[in-house]
C-alpha cells in the first residue's frame, strides 16, 4: 500500500539568482519500506524531507500521505496531521536537555491527550524494545550520542506513525553506533510495519537500505532497489 506520494515537488529560493533546492521531484513510498535518500551536502535532501513531512511548503507540487493531500492543509490541520501520522529523527537529536529521556519520549503522546499512566506505559514498552529502559530517568546531557539517538528514535515511533523521516541520523555517531542505529531502524520497520525514509550520504546507512533514491541538484537521478 502506498503511504506517501509526491508529485512534481519544487522548492525555489531567491538569493540573488534563483536557487532550485528541489526541482520537480516525484516519488512514492510503500507501507513497510526502508528507503535511503542519498546525495552529497547541498543536493536538496533536507529540503525534500521537510516538504514531504509538511514542515516546509513547496513552491509547486503536491504531497499525499495515506491518500490525503497535506500541501493544502491549514497550519493547525497540518500540525495535527504530523502529530498523528509522522515521526521525525534529526541529526542533532533535538531532545530537550532539561527533561528526562522518558519525558522527552512522551511529549508527542502528551500533545495527543493521552493520559499520564498510559503515556508512561507506552514509552517504557518502547524503551524495553530498544534496550534503553535503564536510561529513562537520565537527561540528554548524561547520555552518549548513540543513546541520545535511540531516545530520538523512541520519540519518533512511540505514537505508532505511518512514516518516519530521518535526516542524517548517523552523522554524529561512530561506526559501531551508526550500524547499530541503522539495524535498529530496519528491525522497527519490519516488526512494526513503519515506513522509513532516511536522508544520508553515509554508506553505512544506504548499503543497508532496501531502496536507494539518489538526489543531485534537487532532482532524482536514480531510484533503484538495493541488491
């Protein structure tokens, strides 16, 4: 089943001349797919992820998630849609330093109106699956890079999203932790049937992806199954 579909997405900026950050991208992501969006810095990967996730608005084109066009939604509707359907994993983790790992992970459930006991039960269930339940009461500054990224993944999936968009999730990790994080996301993809689209230029990531979508100068130049 198709989870995400983008039609002729464009994002242009004016910086003296016109900068075509994303230039006519069309793609789809299937349910339970583990795909890598590959390209060098400046190729448009982050901009494209932001467009697909409704964080940014396209100059032209449309994005559909589960058949619903999100590019036409008003800001409050879009925020609610993201909250219910999407998960995000960022290169810089984006954890709130004064909150514990558990409090960081339960924020989305809090915004959804889930009661406290159920929130904590669901977070601890995810933490146990990821092997980090012993870190629940620690704040981010007391965690290693790999532990913080696991916390960020827990936050991204705790509300059972359809799709997780990850932007360079291994950029700040050593090889051992990077491989561990990729394998963790692959396992979650299969066990929970969550689709993953990961923007990266890290071969440790895209060599383990099922599909490689290569972006150059804002355009898709290759889309292939990984063998």
